[in-house]
């Protein structure tokens, strides 16, 4: 049963590509490209600004020497080199630290930044699936966007707390039983990746729960009630975001849109909302 549920969520994600092609939903990639570009540029500008501030503070406390006389002592030469290279080292350190921090946060930055697109394409996919047409409601769309931001923050808090707990527990076990480190370390790495995948799935599914009238916490509990399906849905998203280069330029554009549509397909199958001329059918079959 668990594997069947997992495959349902996993197949729902890949079925979203065909569903979007047949129903003309790929145009949602246009705002996705724009927002992803703004997120990327904004991230680099903020990192550059932080590096400038750190370098300025260093130069304020340790003003760079303008030059050295030929008879300068070894200590004067050492201070000159240290001050000259120190500013560069501080700048490089800030760049590396914030770049690493950005990699850790990029998934939730994407989920928050592309929330408006995900809310829109999720509702559009559900309307296509049901064969219904609803005029665009700015109020409804804005409510879903705000809900998406709140849910992303809540899920980020939960994932960070659970992740830190898992790593601390692993470190304690490895410290107490060093021979197990070769087993514990890879196990913790895999578990944190799967946990991250589940939270991806819960994030994109939350737009569906919002339209069903569930609150943020109720939505999370709903996702917990179908853990393997949520995991299967979020795993492709996590894989996209784990691939170098792809996670910066391609995944932020493609993964949120396709995952939001996949969430509609997966949850519609779970509630038997997919209706054809012959009666209820599997959403996955219909999407394919």
C-alpha cells in the first residue's frame, strides 16, 4: 500500500507534463521565468551588498596602508600584507557563507517567490481537470498567495527543527559509537533528503487544501495522512533542486509549475474528483 501510494504521487508529477501540454498551461512558465530571474538577480545583489558592508567594516577597523618605505621593518610589511589581504579574505568569506546559506534556503525562496505562479497554475489545472471555467478572482488568488507564504514559513520551521534534531542525534550516536559513523552518516543524509522531499510535496499540495477550505495546520495534517503520496510527489522537485547548475537556472522555472499541477492530479485521484464521460476515472490515466 505504501509503495502504491508513493508511485501514485510520483507518477502524478510526471503526468503533469502531458496534462499541461494538452490543456495549454505551459504559458505559466513565462511569469515563472520572470520571477525566477528576479530571485536570482536579487540574491546576488544582496550577497554583493553584504560583502561590501563587511569589507567596509573591516577597512574601518583596520585602515589599509597606503604604501611602505624601502626601510620598513618586517612587522610593518607583515601588517601591510595582512590588512591588504584581510579585506579580500573577509569579502570572500562572506560570499562563500551567504552562497552556502542561499543554497540551503533556495527551495523555500523559490516556493515563496513563485507562490503567485503556483497558486494560479494550480487553480487553472483544477478547472481544466473538472471541465469547469471560473473567471479570475484577484481576491481568491491573493488569499492563496498569502496562504502559500505562511505555509512555506511553517514548513521551513518544521523541516529545520526536525533536520537539526536528526543531525544532532546522528552526531551524538557517532560520538558514542564511532564505528557506526560509516552507517549513521549516510543514513542521516538520506533521511534528510527524503524529509526535504516530503516537505516539497506538502508545500505544493497546500494550494489544493486551501481551495478545499482547510487551514494551514489542517493542510499539513492532511498531507501527513497521505505521507507516501506526498513523498512521491515531492521527490522529483527535490531531485531537480539537488542538481548543480540546474537548481539555479532550470529547476526554479520548471519544478514549481509542474509540481503544482502534479499536486492537483494526485489529490484529485485521491478524492475521486476526476470525471469523464464514462464516469469516475483515475486522474493519472486521464492525464496520460
